[in-house]
């Protein structure tokens, strides 16, 4: 995939979901003003917002984008990378808004700035596979996404291991993106997965 195709898909999807991103940022900013201390807020709320934005990538929600992406000469993995950028960018912006809210409320917590975006991206990428599934399969992927965020939180706050959280989230992100690419490669829009 060329950088132009990746940028075009990500830009079109971000433009289509601009209201969702704006609402997520507003909610995160408000929550950051109310809960100005600690890493739990940006990690867990950011993960929930990332899951919500990942679910907006469900097929059929933006049919004109789905048709143009299916008609493009892209492999499933390439399309997965491009579509995964959108919820990851949106979730990272929401975490940034949360951290801005914390900063405006008087907190100067550098730990949250270092660990929150990593956990949010892992949960968001895991939730992407739920966007193309229905029923119990969707529920399982959503539970896995929230479990990934909770495990990252436990690694940072309880075990006090930032390298452990980084390694865990990198591993989860790699396998989640790979699984999403494989699922998109065999996705049948009529039957679903």
C-alpha cells in the first residue's frame, strides 16, 4: 500500500466520523477536569472511547466509503492498517483532551502521559475485530478489549512496570491488528463473519 492510499482512507474515515471524534474529545476533556489525578482515568475512559470509535468502523455505517474501499486494489491487511488508524488517532486525541483537562485542573502527572495512549491503542485495536462481527463473537472481542485495558492498568499501577505494560500492549496490538486484517481478508458483507 502506498502512503497516499493509507492517508486517503484514513482522512476520509476521520472526516466521516468527525462528530464522534469531537464528542469523544469533549467527554474526555470534561472527565479530565473532574478527575485530575492518576493514570486510571485516561487509560480506562480513553479505552472505552477507543472501543466506541472502533465500533463506528462497522460495515454499512458509511456505505459509500465501504464500496470505494472494497473496489480499491488493496489486500485485507492493507485495508486493516488504514482503517485501524482512524480509531487509534481518535482515541489518542481523546486521551490528549483528557490529559489537557487534567493539566487545566492542576495535575502534572507525567505517568498518565506516558502510559495512557499505549493502553488505549491496544484496547482500540482489539475492539476493531468486534466491528465486523455479530452476537457472541462481538461480545467476546469487546470483553477482550476491555480486559486488555484492565491488564495494562494493572501492569502500570499495581505492578509498577511501565516496560511490562509497553511490551504487553505492543504484543496485544500486533496480534489484534493481524487478526483484524485476516478477518477483513475473508469478510463477506452479505453473511458477516
